[in-house]
């Protein structure tokens, strides 16, 4: 589906305000003044994304990023960063949201920059390869044998170097070690997200055994990383018999506290699993994970954006994390597509509206990310994150695809 070019949206609002009453608070969203006119959210996104390509990364397909510094400048990283796939992914989504072929050129440019990641020992191969080659193949019109072969190779690498049949799961971390029988064998909640690559290849390359491996991983994660109330442990360690030997956190406050972005990964991933498998238990898991996420968020704030840890004291060590909200907003649109329950659509809209306010949107041109107040983990400062921007844009794309209603005019969709 092709939409009206973003840059052709007329400037019709003059700092007008749209107030939406959804969920637990009223949120005001407005268009933003620029040179005497107004700027829509989508125009701001385009401007920031152009700056990402030309200013921050200097049109170099070997440069990527994960976070900004505290002043808002993107930090340069190689393709080894777990976030490298989000850069071309942003451009693939902008290509789908506009008729500007420049975005496709940029998407292909940086997709080539991550090609080698399909053959590296990395638990985030799914993020790196599916959000680049996968999006190019599925929504970018690049459904070539070349792109498909890279996707298959990336899945093969993950299976061969990360999957342990005795444990029934894919190992996280231990970068550089390609033998999945070497300890420690840890599984983080994030790893669920990388399984889309495995599921897609299982479905599209006649590898049903890959689908079963991904399902086993999801079941194992639910059994041991998720508590009875739907909250999540970040990391679970196994011995080679498949027995749990430890549960801890790497990015939360305490070992038994709940990292908000980890909770967001669970909401998103289990909805994604349902799309590929049709298994009712996957849908139920996504919904239960969301129920915990939203109730815990309400305990912390009334603006839909949680702090990095749901259990930690609200102080300078517990930053906000807009990426968690962006991830969940995108997941809710998938849940709405599956269930047609309006509560998911309403909550997604409220989250997108909140993220588009001056509190969370980087209106300062010198601040290079789209969203403010992201975070790597508890104890770190609030910064911009490339994955927060990616999932915010993905959520807007999904809104166009799935929603029967429109967002406020100032979004420019």
C-alpha cells in the first residue's frame, strides 16, 4: 500500500491543539512552529532521518549508531552494534510511507552495510538482518533471491551457532563463541525479538524445523523468564541439562525487578509469534505481558512513558524510556489487527500522541534523534535511541496499515 507523499501534506494548523482523552490521562498534541509555518510530526521525522543519513553517518554505509550522547549527537558505531539493522529499517519504513525514492536508495545503501552480519556469531542477528534485508524483501519491493538468501543464511547462522537442542533455546550473548554447548548459557528476554528471522525463514524457505525451534524458545522463555503475574526476568541461566541455575538482570535495577523495555519486548514478540504460528498461547502471552506493562506504567506516571525499571525508586538513576512506549505502541497495533479489540487501538493512539508532545519529541534541530528520554538501562542517563525512533516510525506505519481511524492532523499522515 502506498500513501501520500509526506512532504506534500499541506500546512493547515497554526499551533492548534488536539486533546485526546484515552486511558488514564488527557494528553495534548500540537503541531510545531517552524519558520512561521507549522511542522508535522512526519516532517520532523523526515528531517531528523535525513540528518541521520547525511550529517551523523555522513552517507557512509559502514557507519551505524545505537544511542546519542547526552547532548543529542548520534554516537558512531560499526555494523557490529546490535542496532545496525535499525538504520536501514527506518529508511525502509519511510520509503513505504512516502513516494520519495531517496529513502529506498538510503535503505538499500545501509542494508548492504549489514550484509556481513548474516555470517557472524551474534545473538542479535535477527535485529540486524531482518530489520534490513527482511524489510527490504517484505515491504521494500526488493524480493530478490539475493535478499532471501541473506535472510536464510542469517537464520542458518543463528541456528548453528546459538540453538541448543537439549535446552530448547537460543543462547544470548557470549559473542564470538559459536559453540552453543559452552557455558554460560544465558537467555535474555530480548532474544524473543530475534526469532522473527527464524520464523520467517521457517515459513518462507520450507524449514519447519526452524519454526519449531523458535516455538521451543518462546515456550522456554515464558516458562522461566516470565513470572505468574506476567512480569519478566531479564536473564535466565541454564546448565547443559536444560535446568535453570540463575535468574538475574543486566539492564534493570535488581535481579528480581522488571526492566520496562524487557517487558515491552515480551508484549511485542509474543504478538509477532502469533502472526507466524497462529498459536493461541502466544496471543495470550502478549496480552498478559501488556496487562502488566500498562498497570506498572500507571503506577509510575500518567503520560504513558515508563521509567527504565518498574520497581526501582523514581530518582535520577531511573531514567525514562520512550523506546519502551514506542515498542508497545507498535505491538498494540498488531494486537488490534489480530483481535479487533478497540482498547488496543485506543491505547496505541494515546501512546503515539504522548510521544509526539514536546516532552518527548526532540524539537531542537541540534538534538539528532527523533525521541527524547530513551535509555540504555537503569542507572544510565536519558538519551536518544535508534531503536526508539525505529519502533515509533514502525508504529506510524502500522497505524496506516491497520487503523480504521486517523491520527490527529498534526501527525501529517
